[in-house]
C-alpha cells in the first residue's frame, strides 16, 4: 500500500468511523499534534476523536486533497456529522455540520511524527447556531 493509500485509510477509519487501529499504526511513538490550542500527544488526540464520535455518531470524513513532498504531506479534509451529543460544553442541537481544514504531516521512517492542523472552530460553532460568522465577529 502506498503512503497516500495508508493516509487515506487511516484518516477515514479514525475520523470517519472512530476506528483508531489503522491510525495508531500510522503514527510514530513520538507523534505530536500542533494547533492553535497547543500541543497534543496521541493519548489526547484519541480522546478528541472519541469525544467527536460520541457527539457526532454519524461522522464522515472525506479527504479532498493530498499533496506529498518527500517526508511531508498536506491533507485538505472535510468532516460532516449530526450533533446528537454534548460537544465543547454545547448540548446536542440536532444540527448537521460540515467543517473543513488542513493537516500538514512530517514523516519519520514512514510514520507521522508531527502534525500541524489548521481549522476554524468558529465554523463548527456557527453550524451549531452558537456563533455567527460575519463582519461583526472578527
């Protein structure tokens, strides 16, 4: 299986299905995930994925683009689901949501050692009817 196919399989199984086994096999022991909110290790990311699936049990994730360059890869992704459980202290709204973002991966020995993820949580909050995107919310 190519690196691209491995990424697609692992990402879809973890974020789309909540099945973490393939994702765990993709990650290096020293894996870290970096975002605006800080640095996470795999144990913390696993809790995030589990919380996402508890709140959005019909979650599906689609990889829109993957670009590889040597030991790095860029992934443009889109996740959809229905808010059926509490998430980020927000009670279930029953609303369908779509969130897009990008992840930039650095590989070491064909395993992901670092991930930089970029997405706008306001997109999620807006879809839940909690935050309205627009000129007044810059």
